[in-house]
């Protein structure tokens, strides 16, 4: 294995955190080395420091960053993950929104969709609630990894993706095809797929102009500064009283943000305060600091 000096590790670690939000603590040096080793080998490099300069100054740096995003992605997901949140959206949040704002679409962004299981689960839940094909609903799934977004666009899934989905729902919304399961084309067609880096304001702002954001199991990989930065971008875009769903092990309570933790339909969710609510004990600018993305 190539030698990975402490100085080279810190330079690369900090550059990656600034550009992607993903932070490797000091005890994760070997983990970062493992993720990068094949990329270095493919270029005949013998130094992690050379790779740092490649990312910083090479004319094709954007292509190198895209490859790195694919490598940093954690493709561990499945349908019906934390179903209480998905059901809270379909059974409580969505009906309330559609009743309150008649004619206005419900805009949902799955901000780290990986290979697509989360937004597909959301669409299935909304279909089960009788809303998906009868009400104006817009669903966007994004990920920083172009390779994962392409998998999501294909809409074909293996058995591991179904370990939590009730069999009745698989039978209703999937058909067996070519050794995998293809999602119902009507459900799949209702989701727009795109790439987005969660620490890049230009990527986030158009998508965060939503009513609901799912960003689950992403912040566990981010530094506090990156979490605060992304939460601020979310708050800027979300409508007042918009909903932000995080993973079970993630929390914003230690940070000063414009979000308040609430229980909705048996699930915990962060709700963006209105102008008056956000001003009580919370900084109007939200966030915990400057920019320090997604997997």
C-alpha cells in the first residue's frame, strides 16, 4: 500500500471535506487511503500528494472529482427504510399540504437518493394513500454520485433492496425482469433524477425550493460545519413549516438552525419555523459556520 503521510492525509482530507462535506477523522486515514488507492493506481501515481495536486490544479479536475464522488458514495440503502417517516409524509404531511394549498404541487426532494430506493418508496407510499396519480406531486431524487443516479434511472433492483418492503407492495409495484425487479413505469416516471453536491449552493438552491426534503444518513459523514452549511441552504429554500426528514442517528439539535424537532404521524421530523418562530432563540441566518456533500 502507498505511504500516506499525515501531512498529505490532512491536505486531502480537508480538500475533500470542503468540496464534498464528507469528513474523515484522524482515525480514518486508512479508510480514505483504501477509497483512493485504485484511483491513484489507475493514473500510475505513487503519491497521495500528487493526487491532491491533481484535484486542485489539473485541467480535467471536474472529471476527477466526479470519479471521486462515485468512490466516496456509500451505496447502502433499501426500500421502506424507516417506514414511519415515509408513512408520516404520505398520511399526514402530504394531505395537509394538498388541503391547505389547493392546486399547488407538493414538492419533495430526496437529497441523497443513492440508487433510488428512497424516492421510489416515497412514490409508492403516496400511491398507496391515493395521492400520487390524483394530486399534483413533484418528486426529485438526487445524489452526488453520477454512477448511482444512473442506477436509479434504470429502475432495476436486486433482492437486497427488498429486505424491508412488504411483499404485497413488491408484487403491486414491481415486476421480475432480467434477474432483477423493475419498478412500475408509472411510479418511476413520476420521479426526476439529477446529480447534486449538497455543499454547493448552486446545486442545492433550485432543489431546496420544496415543501419536503429527505436527507437521511448523509450528515453522519459530514463535519458539523458542513452540516450547518447544508441545513442553512435547506432552510433558505424550504417553505415556512416545510419538513426535513433526517436519519435515525442524525440530529440538528446541537446546532443553531431554523429547524425545530417535532413529531408528526408517529415520526420525528424537523420543521422549518415561520419568521416569528425562527426568531425565538434561533439565529436568523441558521447554520453553524461556513462551508467546511452527499453520499
